[in-house]
């Protein structure tokens, strides 16, 4: 948050300075030194903020100084009827940007105390008759400052939400995002009576890549894999990084045949990734379910079993859950035959 505030504060102070300059023929020059003092304190506090043991108290003191400056300037220009009084909203908005609930409540209480004090002094405040241009400048300053702080707060909130749902390395959705989407996927599948398919992919020999070429190259490999998977999916397909080198592709409305086609396309695309000391390949497992029988855990388990079968079958291949079950039965029959032969 602190890294994003200096441009907003610069715009705010610039707007305030411009409004005061426009009003100078009627107000005089005295507000400018007050503004300069507040700007200096803010600048010095920001410059040494990292060295303070409890920076929140320093920030609160400077914030209170800005409230006091607005209060003093308002008292010099008709008190509560002053065109500067609405500027109390500027530090009030800044509260939510920099403090938690306790700090916000404290700041509101202090602002209310200043306003209450002004009610006593307003009847004796010096009357000032400002033209429309000065009032307009003050109002525009309030709008610009409020929008600037609000946009900063909104942007950081959206950024934090993205970080909570998006894997920072690959840019793909993470497991938490998948959990949030599961209920919706299940309802859509049941309501539309359409199939839903999972494709689980795993980078082959990824531990060997890390051990041989280092984790930096391993991260680059995952970045390339993530970008390749996203580039070869439809807009409504969902791609998630489950963790490590394992990825899940959710294909709403796609049956087993369509999912196998997508998985094979992804496998070929990953194998064609250039610029690495070793060829990247992935193994894929494919599982499907009818919309009225969709169960996330069961479908993911069956798809994982297909992936393990693809790994056991030599890697860099695509195996469906039906093929995995068939291979498991054949393997079981071979074991039974071998045991029978050895017993005989």
C-alpha cells in the first residue's frame, strides 16, 4: 500500500496547492506555509518509515497534523461554513487506506472532536466571501483526492484477491480458486445435463530437471508449461495448478472423446516448447462424468489413477480412466496367471 500512496498524495497536495493559489486574492498567502509544513512532515515520515519501530504512530501523528491544519484554515475562513471544511473528507478517506479498524475509529473520533470544537468557534470566525471559481477549485480538489485514495484501496484489494486465487509463478488459478468454483460447476452440470471432464497433467522428470539444472530453470519450465496450457485451451476451459508440477484442466460440457482430444493437443504443445536444455514432456490422465453423477473427489481420483497409469506406461502420453482400468485388469490377469504357473 505504501508504495502506491506517494503518487496519490502528490496529486492531492498539488490539487490543494492549486486551489489555494486560486483563492489567494481573497484568503491571502497564509495557508501556503501551513500546507508546506504538512507536506514536509509527510515527506520526512515516509522517507524514514522503514526505520521506525512503530511506524503507525508516526503516521497517525502526521495524519492528525493534516486534520489540525484543515481545522485551523477553516476557522480562519468562516469555520463550519468555510469552503475548506469539506476537505476533512480527504484525511478521512486516507484512514481506510492506511489503518485497520481500530485506527479508523480513532481517526474518526479525533476528526469529530475537531469539528465539535469548530462549532464553538464558528460564530466568531472571520467571514470570507469567495467567488465561484474558488469554491469550484475546492470542490474539484475534494473529488480528485477522494477518487485517488479510493482507487488505490480498490486496486490493492483486487490485487490481494488475485494473489489469493492466482498462482504467481504460472499465472494459472490455484487450488483455492478451484474449491470456490466446484459448487457452481456441479450445479451447471446437473442443470444442463452435460458431461464434465478432467484432464490432469504432470511434468515428466521434473525433479531431475531441478536437480540437474537448478530451481531457477525449473521455475522457468513451469512458467512455460503454464503459458502453453493456457494458450491451447478454449476461453471457457478452466486451468488450475494443483501444486508442484501437477495441473488440472476442467472441461465443462466436454465428454471423454473431446477431453482426450484436448489432452493430446496439450501434450503435443508442451513437447514442442523450445529453448530448454532438456525436452519438456507431460503425462496426462483423462476422466469424465455425466452431469447428474458429477462428484469432484471421485472424478479427480479416477483421473489421477489414469495419470499414474500414463506415468507407468512410459510417460509423455495420454491415458483415459477407461484405458487405465483395462490396463489394470490385464495386469491383474497377468499376475494371476504368473502365480498359477509358479504354483503348478
